[in-house]
């Protein structure tokens, strides 16, 4: 073996493998797969009895089952209708419920549009209560004074007017009302508890009350519907009548019934919508939930405050009366003292005459 060195040395050539055809590859694979199947012996069916066929449902049994279920359903429906004939009258119930809801919404909208005073009534009621409390406090003070006097003016004649009698009756009525309200508040606190527990309980009671009122109203409307008392509107305009009316006004509509040019609806002026006031008052609408206010009246605190005010007014009236009596006593003593110090002319002449008589008698005794 000889070694050669240099740049011109040629390496040994490696024979290249012939290229494999691309298109014939799939055909060869198919032939290879088909070849064994063509020479394989045919398979024989297994010897034995054929599998049993599934039992077909009896055609006569199905109608019997359906008929029995239908008869049972009819029996249940009949028994339910005997208990309540209107148990399946869903349309009447829905109409009654819609009527009650619509009436509540209409009342809320009307109340919002009326815009009645919100605070002045409460202020007037508070002023009236303060005035009544003052009368009650004054009446109690007079009663204490009469008890303190005892039988000093027992034989004196009394003059009582009709207005004073009415005032006394009103004071007694207010006192009984305050007492009843306090007892009710105490009972409510004992039953429901105070704080947030009582607050939530009162809200739940209000919700139940409103729900019961709505159910009763719906039942009433449902009875009216069953008796034919509720009359529906029959003079509603159809689409054709509305389209004809708009066309008569010069407003053009397309095939879908939509206005082509909405500028035709505009009129001369600023075109301020007249319904703006109504839309602006929509936020004042009351919801369908309890038309209750979210803040419940705290009768206990109000009652305690009114009792404190009544006691303060009684103390003020008592102090004022005491001061007036002291001033009257001081004035009377002053007048009595002044009356003692003052002497009339007759008293002076009498004193002078007595002095002269004593002097004359003294002179005669000396002589």
C-alpha cells in the first residue's frame, strides 16, 4: 500500500444509491398490503345457533300505559279544579298582578309629579306637639298647686269654661296616647329586641305586610275579572291607523314603518320636549318594594326626649311661679312697712294734744 501526498490526491468514489421513486411508493405499499389478503384462505362463519333477537316492544302495551297516565293526570286535574276552579287560570292571575303593579307605579308617578312638601308637615306637627306638651305641663303644675293648697279654697265658687274643659279632655287623650305608645314600644323591644335585630325585624314585617296587601289586591282583581267586572280597552289604534295618521300629518314612513326623516317631527321654536318635567321626576318614583322609608321612626327615643322636655317645662314653670310669688311677698312686706312708718295728720294732732296735756298736768303738780 502506497501513500501519496499532495494537493492533487483524489479520494475514492462512493457509489450513490439509486433514487427511490416517490409516486410508486404508495402503489408498492398497496400491493404489499393486498398481496397477503389475496392469498389468505377465506374465513368460515362460526358454527352454532344464531344469537337471540331482541324482543320488540309490544305495540298494544304502550297505548295502555299512556292511557293510564293520562287518566291519572285527568283525575288529578279534576280533583284540583274541584278544590279551586281558578287554579289553572294563569291569564287572570297575570292580569290581576299587572293591574296592581301598574296602579302602584301610576300612584308613585303622580305623587312624584305633585311634589308635595316634604318637611314642612313634619315641622308643623312637631310645633303642635310642643304646644300640646306645654299645655300638659301647665296642667300638671296647676294640679300640683291645687294639691298643695288643700282645703284653703274649698268653699269658694269655681268658674270653668267650655274651652278649658275641652283642653283638659285633649290633654288626657294625649297623655293616654303617649302611655299606649310607650307600652307598645316596650312590647316591641321585648319581642323583637333592640338595635339592628329590631330594625331588620321591623323591615321584614313591613315587607310581609306589603306583600299581603298586594296578594289581597290581586285576588280582588282576579274575582272582578272572573265576574266580568274588569273592562279592557278596545279603542287601541292599530299599526295601519297610526301609519295613516302620520301620513296625514306629512310624515313619511318606509316599508318597515320607520320614520324616514326625523326632522319632519320638529316644529318651530326651540323644540323643548314637554315630557322633560315628567322624566326629571322619574327618580322620585317609589319602588315596588316596601314603600317604606329606609329609616324607621324611633318611638322610644322620641318618647324619652318628649318626657325630658315636659319635665324641663314643668321645672321652668314652677321656678317662674315661685319667683313671682317671692316678688309679690316682697312687695306686700314693703307696702306694710311703708304703711307702718307713715302717719296721718290726725295722728300727729292727737300726739301733740297728749303731749300738751301731760305738760299742763306736770306744771299744775309743781305749782
